[in-house]
C-alpha cells in the first residue's frame, strides 16, 4: 500500500460489546472483530485494484473489555480518520459515540442487519448486511461495483470527504471545542491584559515615534522561546553583569530587546513594558505555549506514542504540526476579532509576522 501523507489512515470500529446474540445467533461482541477482518480484506483488494491510490490503513477494534470507556475508547475516536459503526443493536453507547464522531467531523460507514430503520444525521450510507459474518460484511463494504463506501472514502481526498469537517468544526477552525475554548481564553486574556492598552488610538498619539505593534507568529506551539532567542540574537542588546561583563546563560551571551515603558493609571499595574525594534513595538505570544502542557495535548501525545504505526519516522511531533498551525491561526484570528470589534482599538496598527519576516524587514543583511 502507498504511504499517503506520511501516516496511516486510522479506521476505528465501534459497536455493542455484549454477549447477547443478534438475529442470526451471533454474539454482538464478535461483530467488531469480524468488521475489522472484513475491512482489512476489502482494503487489500482495493490496493490491488488501485495501485498507489489507497493509503496505508490501520484498522483498530475496541478493547475486548473496554472497562473505562472514556479512557479506552474515546482516544481512538478523537484520533481516527474514519470509523465503521455497527448500529444493529440500537445501542445507546454506539449512538453516543456516533455523536462525538459527528462533532469531530469524522466520516462514518454505518452497518446494520436486515432492513432496520435507523436515523443518523451525518450521512445516509447505511449498509444493510445479510449477517455479521466476515464474508457478509466484506460483501457489504465492497458494494455492488467493488468500490463501495469504504473504497470511495479511501480513494477520495480529505477535501472531498470533508474529513474532520462539519459546520461546527469549520466554525471553530477545525479544532475540537475543548481546545478552541482553551485558545480562546488565552487570546482573550492577552487582549485585555496587554494588546488593547497598546492599540488604543490614544497610545500612538501619545507616542508618535512608533508605527505599529507587531505580534510574533510562532512556528510551533512550543517554539516561542526559540523564536525569542533568534530575535534577540539579531536585534538584542547585551545584558551586563554588575561588574560590566556580559551575562552568560547556557553557554551564550544573553541579549534582550530594548523595552519601552508606557504609563497609564487605568492599567492594573499603572504601566506597560513593551519590547521594540526600531520604530515598531514587538509582542511575543508566550501564552500560546501553555497549550503544550494542557491535558488534551499531553493525552494526544500519549495516544500517538502508544497506538501509531511508525512509518518513515512518523511521530506525534510530525503529525501534530498541521494541528498546531490551526491552534496558532485560531489564536491569532481571535486576537484580530477582539481588536477589530473594539471601538477604541486601531486594527491598522496591528501586524502579525514570523521571526524570519521580521528579520527580513528590519535586518535584511542578517536574514
């Protein structure tokens, strides 16, 4: 199979986990393992029929004894790329898990037995199986043409399947609500504690020597410290010890950007300290780095370490980069929204640049 995107497509199976028999006498708990085996058979067939077009797939069945469902099942739901759901028993737990998948925008193939009438709001691709034996499931996944729902999803691009995309996640910049809430809180705090005091129209009238406030756009959630060091190396002033010698830390001469102090009695601390480069003020969005120690971020890292198939060096760090960019972009867009909807702030005085863009603008010879 082709490795598309540098990581496997994770297909998670959900279904009832009980010993009671279905209409044909097969225990429901056997369904998920049979679905897994059938999916792997059909994926191998698709790979043979469409060489280089089918991504490497990791089909994951839930634990035999999930115990704590939140810890045993939810991580797979949050990190799968698509799911196959057995809705034949009408299990409330299955429908609850389907609701989570819908909230995440994950495409789902629904399997049932016979002509059971079910309603599900994401899509109508319910496959009615003759039974939940492996051959019957494989036949349902193949479809009449051999390119059923599973083949269509695997051959489609993420844009065509709208993977991890529904009206809710689109509105929230394609990140889970819990992370959106965390980033929103961080951005709101930075706006009220710092940005709005600088971007008020009166600030630049009082300090006409400055043109704009530049926010440094971090390259990764945890990169802001390295970004700061890079800026300080180019634009910073050497920090001296009491005896006048350069201050040394971690084997390097410590430099700091010049600061400007703005006094404002309305501010809780009566003043604001702002870094500057020439006639521009600089702000480091250090609060965004706190996302890297959040419970959700750490649990995501743990999931990838425990469940990922290692392919060409794929890791949580590599796979999380695109997601981190969404977090950063959401953070910046929320700051912009605060600024642009404020009657007192001047959005024309606000600019977002990467470290490299700042160096290229103010010190092109060092870029």
